[in-house]
């Protein structure tokens, strides 16, 4: 797929308890809200686990990231489905590499914004 400025790429994922447990092992982020369920039996997803949504889209397009910025707006819980929309803001090929800049917005299944940000990088 060839990307162009203005393209919007969507990806969604529902986070599970197993996802949080695995990410806890890898990241060693063992804050109590990631390992102790709330009164509804949910765990809070690590912010950086939520941040894997736009990085997955970058990976799908072979982007080597140079910068990434995240603003975490509200918690994400196990069982939440997060929809990530990445908008291509810049896509140019001045030399043998393609430069890309994109912004993203992630919302939960209730249309509430949970994280937003941007990234830049190159595609070899």
C-alpha cells in the first residue's frame, strides 16, 4: 500500500488480562493498578502497552521511528476495545528514504479519547 498525505489508517485491539500480565513481565511495570483488579475485576493497561497501537501501524508500513510523542488522556482497562486512527501528515521522498510524519488519536469503545500523539521517521 502506498501512503499519501491525508490517508487515515485504523486499527483496533481489545486488551486482555493476559496482555497486561505479559507486558508486566516484559516491562517490569508492576504498579498495583496493573496487577490488582478493581471492583469490576479489571486491570489498568500500562500506558506504553496502549501506545503499541500506533507503533503497530508504523510497523505495518516499515517505519523506522525517530520521534514519538504520547499524551495519555484517560485510563484503559482490560476488556476495553481501543480504536487507533493514524493520519499521515507528511510523506515525502527527497532522497533514497521516505520521510513520514503522522498524528494519531486512540478512542475507547465509548468514543472517549484515551491517547493522542504523533510520530516521525523514515521508510528505507
